[in-house]
C-alpha cells in the first residue's frame, strides 16, 4: 500500500471552505483505515485553524494529535483522535489539555463500546470525552474504495442529528454517526 493518499475535495456548501486538495501520509504504524478516519474527521470537524498531525511546541503535551485546533494562545481547544488510542493517553489528555474538547472517532460502534468499557474500568474523568462510532459496513465499503488518488464531494456532516453524506470516488454514502459521551 502507498505511503500517501491524496484527496481532491469539493463541497456544495458555500459556507464551508474546504481546501482543494488534501494529502495524508501514512506513517509506519498507520493503516489505510486510520487515514480514512482522519479524512472523515477532518471533513466533519473542519474549521479554519484545524491542523492534521502538527508537532505541538508544548513540553507539557508529549502527544501528537491526529487533528487539533489551537486557540490564539496556541493551546488546544479541539483535539481529535482517530482509531486506536490508549486509555492512558486519553487520561493524560484530559489533564494536559483541560480546555480542549476531546473527540475520538472509531470505525464501528463495537469499537466505541469496547473503548467505553476500558475507560470505565480505568476510571477516567467523567463528562470529558465525546466518542463517535461509524456504521461498520458502510465504513468498510468506503475503505475498500480507498485508492492513492481519491475524489470527495462533501454534502453534509453534522452532530445533531449525527450524520455524514458525501460522494467518495463516484459512490454515494450516507452514514449515521453514533455519538457517546463519557
């Protein structure tokens, strides 16, 4: 599999200004699944200052986020983890990024439920985390259509009601998002 994926992005929403092209590199430990989750999170949470995997220049935050938005004092105000993420990392994030909204995006509801059980067992702080699970079968179909050069026409992405609608490489997808709070 290639080390990078490119996405030509278009949208019918004039209020949303997406970049024309997005290139996501696949790090050593990352899979195509992780890249697709980052793409979907980028589209769903897109805002002007959203960054993908930046190096944070804060010694108190030893982690590299999948997606982050920094406020004007360069503190995280939105932190998004995609796919696998340890409970220990989530626990530390709640302490080290206290003002940030913490979101975790997973490829299925079952993955979210497993993570919730682990978070309960580890007694993580309550009312700190937002978790999103995708419908497993449609997500796997999108993943099977992922190639090195992709075209995305983003129609809608919202959290109330949780839903995403888009065309991916010529195929229409409408996925319910399953939102959990911990």
